[in-house]
C-alpha cells in the first residue's frame, strides 16, 4: 500500500494478519503530527532527505537504508498501544538524522559510527525535551541512557542473521 502522510511518501507492507493496517497508518500519522507540531524543521528535513518512509516487518524499530533512500519504521512497533506516538516519532527522527548525514555527503566508509549514533540520540533528546513532559519523558529517558553508553554499546555490531531468525520465530508464534 502506498500513500502520502504529511508530505512524505509512505509504503506499507503488512505481512501480519493480526495487525490492522489502519491502526498502523493512524499511529504513523500521529507520530508525524508530533514532529510537525513540536519540531517542524525536522519534518522539513525528512521531506527533503528521505525518499520514503517504509513500514515493514524488521528486526529493529527503525533503520535507514541509504541505497534505497528509505527510512524504515517497524510494523509491530507502530502497532503497539502500550506506548505513545512519541517514541515512534523519535525513532523516525533518529533514522532521519542518518539520512541527513548521507545527504551532507559523508561517505559511509569514513563515518564514525558511535559519533553518528550520538548525533541521532541527541536529536531524539531534543525532540523529547520539546514535547510536553509526560509525553516526552520516555523519549528523554531512552536518549539519555544511550548517550551515556560506551562506543561499542551505542553503535553495536548486529548479527542480522540471528535478528531475522528471532523475528521469524516471533511471527510464527503470532500466527498460531
């Protein structure tokens, strides 16, 4: 499914019959509305730096896929109702910062990954602090915790094979 939300092209691939696509769209719209209301320049950056927001099943809550010009937001993360739209918005801002670094022409092989991750976390922190305190608190807490991590913790190496296997097991359990 393709649509446009807040001026950004969105592609949704819902592979989970237990998740309502309409609810996912609603949560994504809420997250983008928070960005637009509290830090509109970040939404302008997303419109300029990101070719599309892609909602798919993925092993982590968000990712920037530079060769596809796509910011991934994880399907089940959007479907959660035990959190507000604020952490979703913060995740989109985080991945949008990776897109911004790419747009500035920083070559992938010359990047300082921990430094870039901290840049993204600081953007999350600034966003969380811009929100009303009760809404921003979980974003601020998570960002501050991450900013205190060592380099190998803030930008860990991910075993994508293992992450995908875990995701498949979770999806199999959900389909039973």
